[in-house]
């Protein structure tokens, strides 16, 4: 078990011990590095892969002397493969749970854009490579800003570092209940997506009823030239009125996402 700091073990270090340290740092970087790659904040494609790898290794060097690292020689053979797979599963699962909750903002934005005619204004999403509505992009940035303002990124990293104490590197197996957490998170994604878009969609639905009554009573009015501009302008007005409500829902999404990551780590 390697528990000494670098400053204590570097003098007179032998080559085998150096290789053991480097391998230990590599093992320590797997869990947090896979989390950085899978999470919605640290895993954005606009951040170069080299930067994410450097950040993962830098974090591993910082925590190397504070977490239990097994002797690499004892993990030779098939056991090292199982340990690497276990570390990757823990990191990727934590990142994907965050990503599932963040997707509720994108889902709400797409449904609002589809119901208000704003889906024509689309941009190519650098993450998925597909064209997404501008409203969905705005909601994604809004969600990210809310998460950062709550120091969610620091809390999640702290929870992930705590996971090294809950399930140290090289421990035998982990609880498969994390699969159920992923399924529950998927259900909550649709729930929060509905809560976020509900005020705007209900307002647009009532407006469409009014437009339908007006066009029915005055058939000479052109629905496309009369209804679409009013719907789009009303959508911006409703988004303005519902900003506090949407922000409160994003706050709830952030808190539940952090709680689910903590539950995943506790259940290991």
C-alpha cells in the first residue's frame, strides 16, 4: 500500500518503485478521468481531449497521497483488467447520471420550440452533431449556469473523491443497484422536463384556443399570417414571465442530480 507523499519517496527511488508509483497514479486517474469524459460539464467536446486528460492526471497527482493505492504487483494478470473495468464503470456511471438530469433542460427546450414554432431557429449542437433549437441551447446554458452557481461541480468532485474511501481501488466487486439509480434518473428526467416546459406550453395552448376561436369567427383571417407571429411573440413573453419558475426547476434538478450521485457512491 502506497501512503507516503512524493517528497518522501522520490529520493533514492528505484526504477521498480517508480513504475509502481506511475501505475498507481494511472489507476487513480481512471475513476475521475472517466467521470470527466462522461459528465456534461467536464466532458464537453469543445474542451480539447488533451486538456481533460491533463486535468484528470493533475487531479490524480493531488489525491495520490490521500487515497489507498494497492500494490500493482499484486494486481497482475486478469485482476488488473477487472479493477480497470470497475474504476471505469464507477466514473462513467457518475458522469452519465449527471448527464441524464441535464438532458431534462434540453428536452424541455425542444418541446417548447416545437409548440411555439421556434424550432425553425436551429443550431448544430457540437455535442451531438445534430441540429437543435436555439431554445434548447439556451436552456442547456441556463442549466449549466445554475449548476455552477450552486457549486455543484465542486460538490460532485468531492463526492467522487469520497468514493475512494467507500470503495477503494482493487476492492472486490460493487453493488449492481447503480443500474436501478440510472433507471430512476431517466424517469425523473422526463418529470423535470415536463415541469420546466409546463408553464410555457400551457400558455401557448390557451393562446392557440383563442386564435382558433378568432379565425373561426372571422374566416377571412389567414391563420399562417395571423397566428404564427402572435404565437412566437407570446412565446418570448411567456419565457420572460416564467424565468423565475424555470430557474427554480433548474435549481431542483441540480440538487436532485447531486443527491443521486451521492446515493450512487453510498450504494457502492
